[in-house]
């Protein structure tokens, strides 16, 4: 009854037309082999005489093994009686056959199917053949069953505020639909975990479970146990319970281990009961007798169930007088409903339909003719009308989805189907149609897609996080490359293999350094590619991603047979680039075409890998360079110390004899001799001062004391005491503020003050020198200043004066060796500080330096 767009003929109708004549048998077989479903036919008496190849591929049965009554062999034993009953009914009445059942796959796994069959009649109306199809509905049924179970659980949880009774009933509800064992533990106000309820099909085993809990309470340190789940609020999943896991769980108790092995445990899930950020229990599901293995979908369902249970418990505890729980946990979907209707050949509704009235609330007067369109959603009405008119014109079955307003005013997604009943002249006598509420099915499908998307998002996020973790390690680049490849394969199950090729600048080639996942035979697995060679070399040469979602057909694939055996479908090569320069190539193979979300994540991961690898290489190169510099500095310091120390002895001898000559022969020779002797004495004295300063410079880093809190004012006082003679001679005025405590070597800080103040006194102008010493707090350090009114320095020499032996004046004008400021710089930098100056010629100079402040206790 639902007018809408033009639709392709129904598969059953096409097959009916094909089989209506004997000569169409061959054409039917060809069509049946092309249909992406399991197809079969029977004689009029129901004897199965044909199955298409997809049937044999799925069931793994041999050709002809399921003819006759053999069709029941792959059926689940529990489903055979109903399927047989409906089949016999269809054979007796000639009515179409439809039934849901579980069919065993070639690997022993049962999946849900919906079986349909229609009779093929000859011109006289006699059945000449039955044809049928089997359609896999496992995913839809699983999603529908999950939602139905959650609905039942929600109703149960909302039925009473006595949460202990309700949760006990919940464990019984979960068995055997979700698991063979189900238990629920609650954390009491006293901090003790108590087994609230346990369920199993066999009551004797329930009693055994309680006894085992008393004899062998759970280990609080078990990383997969309920204590860990309650403590962390994270689910624990054991898809396969190995014997080693049983040994670890029983902690060496032989009797406990024997009982555990007897139970035949196969798979387990423990999920937390968490509400409003607080975990107060755990919900456990275990399989044994059924042999089932829990999947991520089961984990998601268990977590949803636990979440609902946790909320119910929390509400019961906090709001004893609250409204019934079913008001907080309403059913997600309405029960599937169906309306049946009949129209005249031209498509007008003329007969009353009680089911339609009950579904929509329309009266007969309101919906007759085309009045039923009034309850169709306005956005769907025109599409539905055109489709219905097209189906009537073509006299073909009609099918469309549309939104229909229900009695309560809400819109339900309904699937409308109609078939024309033809008279002897092939003219439409009437139309028979149904409108089925498929809202629950669509919601289940959407929920399934959403869960899958969320799972994929979690995998991609985990991949990004783990790659970042790997790249943060202080390890060799080769180890990081291998670890990155392993992370990719471990986190993305759709990618069975990952490789990382690094660009070797010396070899001018891409070298294989990381491989994870399936092994590639060495016969066609090179470890080196030139740029442009193979798929890897092409990615490296073009420096852009290469995606192939049908890799078996690509001419660049080295071994099509091996790739086909491994089930490989897709290839992605992504260049690793840093500032446009090639670092390497990330290569992955997939089991299905790669989606946009995965491609975007791999692109981000590749960029992180490139940056991380290049950064690690730079760090290692910098470490090596730093070690070379440290070794060189140590050798230079040792040389300076040894040289200055070894020069002292011969210089003392020269100094002694030149001074002796000066004292003994002064005035006894001519004036030139006295002058020459004085030159020699001055030279020796300057050389001694130079060696002493050089020795002091070399000892800054080797003879320094441990940094500790000191009074910088005391260090200045010591420096001024050493300079007292020069202060008095120059008539200088020294001003200072209250100086702070700093983390420093007091002896070296004294030397810094002495050198800076001494320079201020030495390089004075025509007026008496004035020196001001001050300090200012800047964050975690102190900034000291030594300001004078001396001759000043031109800015172009600011850097030069801190270099060893650099002087701006001759020794006759201002004495000194040119090492004092170099020593200051070395001392300040040893303390982690900085040193500099501000000056203008003739306007004085301000030297500044920074030292760390004493840390404040937290």
C-alpha cells in the first residue's frame, strides 16, 4: 500500500518467471549461481534437488549430500523441529515458507539465517517446483538480541528498589543467553567485597560456586581479578583461559587447580559497576560448557549491562523513595508491529484494516483511498506516492521504507511491501501489503555501526599514544623503528603486516629496518630499494602516499600468490618526511580496503615517526658531539694546568737571577744595562702573573666547591678586603645594597666580585671612582650589577672583552693579563648563569650577571 519509487523485481518473482517453463531450468541455474545468497530448489513434494555452489562453500558439505532430507544436516538441532513444521505446513497449503534458524558453517560455527521459499506454479496453478533462499542475518539478529536483552535487563532493573534481589535476578537472566556462569560482587561500606549472586544452568554448580568462594577467596593482587577491576574501574577480559592462567589464579593450590580444570572454563569478562565516578562492584561472565569465546561485542554488551546495573544500584541506595526505575530506564525501542492492508487494482484502499487502525490511530474514513498518506512523514510523502504509482503501473512487487506516525504521535520507520494478485488474464485483481515497524532493527544496526566506529576510534587512539610512547624512549633508532612497526600491527587488526624502511644518505637507498606481522619469504623480500624501484622506492621518490585497495591486481606486487594466500587486499606506502626531506617509508598491508579514518591516522603516525626518528638521531649526534667537546675541554684544562705548573719552576729561576742582577749591578754598569735588566725583571714578573691567571682560569671547573646557600654580601666583603689597598689608593667610594642568599661557590663568587670591582677601580676616569653593587630578583634567579663611573667601553667590544687574553689597552696604560673577565664568565656559566654589560665611552660601565636563588621549601 505504499506508493513510491520504481523498484527492481523481487528475486523470488524473477525465479518464478524463470522456472515457469522447463526450458528455463538452465537459465535458472546460471542465475542462482550468480545470486549472492544460498539458493535451493525442491520438487513439488518437498524433496530437495538443487543447491547452488554458495551453499556448499558455506556448509562445507559434499555435492548432493544435502539432497532430500539431508538439508537438515547443517541446521542446529534445536531449530530443526520448527523448520520442519513450517516446511510441512507450506507443502500442505502451498503458502510461502519463511523461518529463522542457525546453520553450521564449514568451520563448525553456527550463524543465524532466514530461510524463505515460494512455490512455482504452472498455468493451471499446480506447484511444479519450490525455490528458496537462505540469507545470513547473524549481525542483525545479534544486534537485535543485544538490544532485546538490554531492554529486558532494564525492565528487570527498574522493577524494584530492592537492588540485591534485582541483581540476583539479573545474573539468572544472563545465563545462558550471555554466558554459562554469571556472578556479581558488591563492595560493601566496610570495604569488603561480597559475592551477591551467582548463576548457572545447573543449581548444583551454583552451590559449588559459593563453596569455592568461601574456600578460595579472590586474590586482591590478581591483575585480572575482580579486585583489580573494582580498584581501577577498568574491565578485565580473558578471551581464552589457558591452563597457565588457571595455575596462576589458583596460586599453587593443587586441589583448587583440580576443581578449576574440572569446570572447563573457556573465556571470561569482568566489568566494573561504576556510577557517578565510583566503582562499587563487578559483574563477571564466564563460558565453559558452551565453548563460546567472548568477542569485543560481548565486552561492549557486558559493559552496557553493568553500567545499567550500576546506575540501578546507585539510585536504589541514594533514592529509596524515588520513582520506579523503569522511568529512568525506558525501553530503547518499541516492539516490532505490523499492519496488513488490501487495496483495489488502482491502488486505492477500500477495505477496512483493524491492524492499520491500531498502529496509526486513523479511522477507516481517514485512511481509505489515499488518506493513509496523511500519517506518512511529510518529507517522505512525495517519494512514497511516486513509488507506489510506479509499482502499480509496472504490476511489480513494491517495497519502500518510510516514516509513519504512530498512535502516540511518534514516527516509526516502517518497511512497506506489497505484491499484486493477478487474475487469469494477468491483470491485477488486488494488492496485498504489509507495513512492518523496523525501528528496532534500524536502531540496532545503527548501534552496531556506532559500536564498531567507537572501537575503531579507540584502536586508532591507542596506536597514536603507543607510537608517541615508543618515540619518547632513549633507545637506538633501529630499536625505535622495529618497535613502531610492532605497535602498528598490534593496534590495527586489519593490518597483518607493517614495515619501516629508513633512508640511508650514504648508500642512497631505502633499507628495511622494521618488520612486524606475517613473515615474507626471503625469495621475494628485498632489504634494499633504490629510489623509484618497486612500490617502496616509488613512494620514496615521489614523496607522497600510495594507496592501493586492490593490491592483487597491481603490477608492482612481487608475489601475487603469497599475498592471495595471506588474504591481503590493500597496500599503503606513506613517506616519512621532515621539512620535505626523506627520512623513510612506512608500508602496511591490509585485509580489507583501508578507510579514510585509518588513512588519516596512519598519516599522522607517519609524521610522528619521521619527527621522532630524526629527533633521536639528532640527539645521539649531539650527545656524541658533547662527549667529544667534554673530552677536548678536559684535555685543554689538563694541558693548561700542566703547562702553567711546569713553567713556574724555570720562571722562578729566571726571576731570581734577574732580580739578583738588578740588585748587585744597578748603577755599576752603564744606563743601558740598567734599563735592559729592568726590562727583564718586568717581563719575568708579567709572565708570572700571566701563568698564575692562566692556572686560575683552568681551575674554575675542576677546583670549584659544591654549590650551597651562601650570603653574597659576605663574598663581596671578602673581595673588598682583598682590594683594600687599591680602594685606598684610588680614593674610591663603594656603595652596596642588601645582597641576597644564592646557590653558589663562595670562593668563586668572591673572585667574580673582586675582578669586577677591581676592573672598575683600574679603568677609572679623572674623577675619583664610585662603584655601586646591587641585586634584583628575577624569577628563580638573582641579577647582580656592578656599576662604575669609569672610562666606559664601546659596544663593539662587548663580546671581545670576555675572551681570554683580549685587551683593549696597552699594558703600559692599564696593567693586567686580560684573563680576569674570562674567569668571571667561566665561573658564572659554571653556576648556570649569564654575564654581560651595558656601557658607553666616557659614561661608565655596568657589568651584570645572574645566579640561581635559594629554592623555597614546598
